[in-house]
């Protein structure tokens, strides 16, 4: 009997321990779920001409707002250097490409939140340059792959959520993102605040965007873009995109204009004197030999920009930009923020946050006194060392003659604003999420991420 009582007490203690352990595990799991559910995620794939950049944003789910209140410090990003456009004719290889991308994303987004995490892909100028049939093949395969990953990518929205952005969209979204990060956007249509202009230099295109004083129509063409984000003011943005004038596309085309020899050698004034390297242009390998002559490089760039002030079609010659296109003048008081290739060029010249265009020009000319050997020592940590002289010279002339920026204008080029690298992805996510109802995104759970706007 004593034995049986002892056994009973032992088993009773074991049962209590087991129940306690289960309760602790269950409580911990509930706490985990609660904490995870309080943080919402949104993902944008920026499929650019030099690769795809993954941007993962976070915000508090329980905040009742049409537009997420982003936790900008928690933003995560990674670039995958194979451009989406390189998969033309070989879309079967996209699965492995997206597998790599989602291997990274799955590490950052908790499993229980994936079905409620919107994922959006926006392709830019590199894809815009392709034939429409090739564009469709790549985008359609990308849609199919995105829909298999377990994230929020609804069938009814796939054409919008996986698409090629127009140049105007790209410029307008960057404008919204930068002004949002600078806290310059308003919620009240009757409230007017100062906003900044934005200029971006990507790999295959360049964009400008700002709020004009009035809507303008030149030659029966409107250059304004109406941007609507639920919960914010509506904006009529002047924005224009120059396809083919990004830093990579321009460099290739300008090199081809510099009289390649029959043995595929190009003597280029836009590379440091003494430089020799191989560049692939249109599937042909060329040997580049640098001459380092500023005046000749500048003229090659101006020829490519095709700014013809003597044959201007508009009232003011200052309104003639690249390709003899109409360029609405920037208001004199407006602050300019530039990103991507322009920010990179400024950083190379030692301008970490801002510069005066005159100072930028002076430093650009001074670079041409360096030989390739000198430049290799001065910029030894730079990955793309061979191309930096062209990039800097192109940026200088693009700003001065392509965009008609006055020589004494100040341009801001921060690497980050409020902990986030300036780019168009934030505004695209804001717009797409603001169009969702809470019930649409979270079903019965409905954590009140956004107001219940049914449409």
C-alpha cells in the first residue's frame, strides 16, 4: 500500500510538471503570436536595370490609419544583382532567381504573418526598354511565382501588384517617398506646405518630379501626374522620365559613339588616362582605353543629351531639355533632393549630404588631372572604379544642361532620410496598402491596419 501511495504521489507530481510545462509553452506561444501580430510587414521588389532590390517595411498593425505608420528604423533591404530584364528568352530560370529572393525574405518575415504580408513587384526602365512580348513573358512568369510563395498577392490585384512602372509613376512615387520621409506631406487638402523637388538617375532612365505652381500644357501635352493616396492630400505633380538616359545605358551608347576600331577597341576621353578594361556592349566585348580629356568627354555627353537651344520649340530656351523635350523650370525657392547615381557621384567627390553645382563642376574637372594609377590609389575601395570618371562627368552635364539646373543651386544627396534610403518603393506600398480594407487583408482577424474602406 505504501508503495502504491508513493507511486500515485510520484505520478501526480509528474502530471503537474507536465501540465505546467505545457501551459508555459502555450503561454509563450501566445505571447509570440501576439507580438508577431502587432507588427505588420510589407514587401516591395524594385526590379531595376542593375538588379532587384528587396525592401521590407514594418509598421504597428493595431494602428487605425489608412496609411501605415512605418517603423522606418526597422526597414530591411538587400539587392540581388541579376536584373529581371536579363531573363528574356529564359524565363524558366526565374524560379531559381525568386527562390534566392524568398530565401532572404522568409528569414525576415515571421511565418504566421506571411499570408497577411502584401508583396509587390515594380519593374522600371530596364524592363521598359524590352519589346512588349518579352515584357509580358517575364511579368507573367513573375506573377505565377509570386503567387506560390504564401504571401498576400491576391488574384484580383496581380496586374497592378506585379507590373512595369511608367516613367511618370517612377518619378512621382520617388517624389512622394522623399517628401513623406521629410514629413512634408499633408492630410488636409486646404493645408499647403513646402515640398522638395526630386531627381533620380537610375541605370536606364532619369526622372524629375516636383509640384509646379500651376498645371502646364505645352504643345497640347500635359506633363502633370495626378497622385492619390487615401488619407493624404491629392497632388498634381510635374514629372518626366527620360528613357535611355540612365547612367548604364548612356555610358554604353556614348562609348559606341566614340568610333570603335575594327578590332573592337574604343579610345574614350571619359575614362582615366592609362585605364584599360573590357566592357560588354550589346553582347560584344570591347576593350576600353582611357584618354582622360574633360572637354572631349563633355562634348560626347552633350551630343548624347541632344540639348539644342538653337532649335528650341518652346517659349524659353531654358525649357528645352534632353531630346529637345519640354522641361518645366524649377521654382527658384525649391529645394532639390537627388538620389541613386547622382548621390553616388556626389559621394565620390566627397559631398556626403549636399553640394553646390559649381563646386561639383570644379571637382569634376580636377579629376581629369589624375592618371589611372593615381585614381586607383585614391578610390581603391570603389568596386566600379573604372567607370567613375564617366559617371561623375555625366551627372555634372545632366544637371547643368539636361535639367537646366543653375550653377549656384544647392542639391541635397543624403544616403538616408529618417533611416531609409530614398527610393520610390515606399510610396508604392503606401498607395497599394491604403486601397485595401482591413477585412480584405486580414479576413476575420481584421487588426485595423487601415480604415474599412470598401470599394
